C-alpha cells in the first residue's frame, strides 16, 4: 500500500482507498506535514481495517487461463513480462488480451476451415457482457475474457458465432447447425452461464 498525498485549495483533509489499493490523502494547500501525519495517525485503525480487507479480496481473487487456475493465493507467479503478485488491472487485462490474440483467431480459422465457414474480420474486444458477436457484414468479435474459460467452452462460442454467419438469429435452424458441429454444446453453454463470472479481470 502506498500513501499518496495531494495538496489543493480545499478546506479539510480527507482520504480514501483508490482502485489500486493505495491510500489517497487530499489535504489543503497550506497544511503542514505534521498536520497530515497526525491526521493519518488518528485514522490508523480505519486504514488498517480497510487495507486488510483489500488484501483479503486480492488473495481470494482467482485467475484462470483455459479454465485452469493460474494464481494460487500468495504464491509468486510471473507470466511472461508481467507479474500477478501486485495485480494491476490494466496490465493483467493486457496480458490476457495478448493470450487471447494468440489463441482465438487461429482456433477460429481452424474451425471455420473444418466446417466450411468464411468470415471477413475477427476482432478481440474488451466486451464484458458478451462472449462473442457476429455482424451481418460477416465480422466476428470475441471478448478477450473468453481465454479464461476452458477450451471446449471457447470452441462453443466460436462455433456459435460461426453459425450466425449462416443463421443471423437464434431459431431452431441455428441451434441445429450448432448441434451438428458440437452435439454437447449445452454443457458448454451452461458452464459459461454458471462459471462465467469467474472469468474477468
Ligand atoms: Zn448468438
């Protein structure tokens, strides 16, 4: 935890924890270091309580790649150039995104070739609520978050979007296309529905 002190034209001292878990202290421009220090000291119990809570949330957070847990609590873990020890949302997101870009386009092309689909472009997005989408212009998007789910679930989402190239709806013909390629697609659909909340940064 870092304590960041910012002085500005304000009347009183206030503090809060930011998204990175650092303590942001805002103080009046003319306040002395002694005033700020004693404010922090006076609120030490509150700071400790919140710092402990943030620490616990971080330890409980689990990270997945292809459905496998990759961050055992407290153990040092480095992945390429970035480390998961001090979770920094943006860096971690970038890490997962680059993994997604390495895997999903190739796998999509492979499945498309195998089942005679053609599409225009494929993009890896930061979509939070949708795993994938397909436009009438035959452009396909996948959320980078998909890389955290098991490979079978990734295949299901890819097949789902590929089938939209032929059926732009969720009618019986669409589901028959999906089932012809992946007979157990419902298992994957259910997995994403029940476990999908785990797969986010
Ligand atoms: Zn769909």
